[in-house]
């Protein structure tokens, strides 16, 4: 049989949420199996990982037309390292042949994700679905089946079972009724908010509150003071802003757990959050392709969920680098999800694995990640008040309001921002600039910053010299670099 001739498809019988009666039992069973595996130490973890990888590769060869063709000519027992690395642009370009459910098509999924009233609903009634931003020019569309979602929930539950976390959670249940608050991009089909709504279906007790990064910080403060959460989750940049509000005594909350994710959590940010709230800070590293890749420990290291995830640190040519060496990027293999197989997928993050075991005693590999590092931008209103804007607020506003995915926002001064767009013909560039300016103007006005000047920089987006990655929001002053003269507008583009 040719490599691309697929067997008959059988539709999944379970839904990827907790409304399915068997979902909770499945999640608990996975959590129990996970704990037993980890108690078995490194040998048990490696054996479990190897078996799951074998099963995933066999399934993928049978069900994914694109990957079956990519792996044609390789033996059935080929080592993971011999398989070709994959990129987002490549896989999104052959989406319909990549996925393993023939009822799933890119056009159907795109139509579903275009409807913002359906955030948190299941695609085709059975798959969790979200999209991610497209800093490489190609937005990602992602599906996760019921088994994958049960695994992600089990991994989070396992992290919550750690003694210091479970004690803090129990205290929060008693002191604040287990109320939970999230600060994130809430108005779109993003992984964070979709997962948050799924988790609220099974997390025991407590009300939930969602705060949009597009709203002013003062609004967050008012709602949190009234809500008094026991559990606070958000991007590190948002949590640091709230820590400053707490230190200034405008915010007065006492969460027992602060859960950080979606961006790189620096040591300084962790200290600021811990000092302000006196809470346990839990750092989780995940992506749209695999929700829970690693979870932090009290010593500041992330520990890879190696029983369900493989993360290969590699150089610019996708060759492995040794522990202790900062990689150029990392290749991700998600062992849990079958509907959209992620195998040796270039996630674009730079990682360094610790050569020796961590002091915390975990058997899971320890690593540091250099993930998203966009800057918080602070601008000045007409009345002199300084207003911070989260990078996620700026990028979400432009992406949602204009449909653009490759751009760079640069702080020029206290009352000026410049936008960099890719080179394009004059007419297309004018249209992109008009859309980006309109979307960003609406955000600025909502924050009382209608005095801020917006200009189009003549230069295209600039990648970081250190990482080679695109930083979407840049404040040159934070890096000891002068902003330089006002942006020049290219020929054919009129000033606003």
C-alpha cells in the first residue's frame, strides 16, 4: 500500500471538554498514571516516553497524509532524530493533509475561529480549537482532541498536587472561596482563555473573573479589589504591573497562588510578584502546539513534562546542542495529541538544559527558556499621567483590529509610537498602515492616550541581533538605545 493511502477513518467518540461524563474519570486516571510513572524515576519516564513516541509515529504514518509522505523511505523504527524538522509555515500550508480527521479542513476551522462569540466552544463538537499570532507571517490554527485535553488537565492537576502548591490552594479555598482571576487576551480564540474556560468546568468550587489586557490597568484594579481572588493568573508583564499597583496600595488583594505563563518570567519579575503579594508563584511554559510543556519549581527552573513531551535543543542547522548550551531554537514533539500531530516542530524558543539534577529533587529534566520578551511601553497622557501598555495589548489590538500579523511597534518618546511594516507595494503598504493605525488608535483612546502620535517607520520590522527573533514591541530606552529621530514615512504614504 502506498505511504499516502490512509485506512478508513473512525470519528473520535469523546468530546475535548469536561461535559463528557467520562472526561473527569479519564483525567483522574491519567493523573494517577502520571504520578506512578514519575515515582518510577528516570528509567520509567524514558520507557513511557519511548512507547508513546512509537505509538504516535505509527498512528501518524497511518492517518496524516502529509507526514506519511514526509516519512516515506524511512524505516518504521526510525529514530526521532532522523525525522525532518517541521515549521509552522510548512504545516499550515498543507493543513488539510496534515490533520488526521478528514472532516477537519482549514477553511472550516478558519470560519469557526473567525466567530468571536464562540470562544471556548468545541470545533465540530469534539475538538478544542484556538489560533496564535503569526510573527513569521503565518498565523497558527490548532486543534486538540479529547485525550490531549485530558492530558493537559492532568499535568496541571499534578502540578497542583505538589505539597507547597496544594497547601497554598487549600488556604486560598478557605480564605477567599477559591475565586480565580485571569488577566489575558480574552476576546479571541487564544489558547489561554480557551483553556481557562475549560478548566473552570472541573476545578472545584469558586467563581471566575476574566480581565482583558485591552482594558486600562485601573479597571483591572477596581475589579480585582472587588473580587478578591485566591488564584491569580496572567502574563508576567501583566502580573508585574499588578505587583506595582499592590506596592502603591491602589490594589489590595491577597492571592495564595499567582500562576504565570505566556511570556518569559524573569528572576526580577518573580521577585517583584512574590514580594508584592506574598504568594506562591508558579511558572508554566506552554505553547499553542502543546499547552503544558514544563512547570517551574521553587529554585527557578522549569521541569519538562518528559513523559508527555519531547523538547530537543538544537543549533541553527537543527543539530543537537549539549546540556548547558543555549540553543538557537527547540524542536517540540507532543506525545498526547493525535488530531494534529506535532513532531519535531520548531517552536522558535531558545532553551538551555541544566546538566545536573535540580536541587528540588524532581526527576524531570530542568531547563530555562528564553521565550517571548516584548517590552512594556509607558506613555504620557495630556495631563502628565504615565500609562503602561502591555505588549500583549498592543499586539492583540493590531492583530484583531487590522488582521496584520507581521509588524513591530516602537516607542519613540513619551507621546509617540512608530509602526514598522514589511516591505510591500505602495498601495498595499498604505492599506496596512491605515488598518494598523486605526486599530492602535482605538486602544490608545481607551487608555486616555489620544494625544500619542502614530507614525509609519520607513524601516521594516527588525529582528533581535542577539536571538535572531522578531520582537514585536520594542522600547529602545529599556535596552540602553536611543530611539533616534522621528520615523520617516516611505514614498507614497501620507502622514496621519
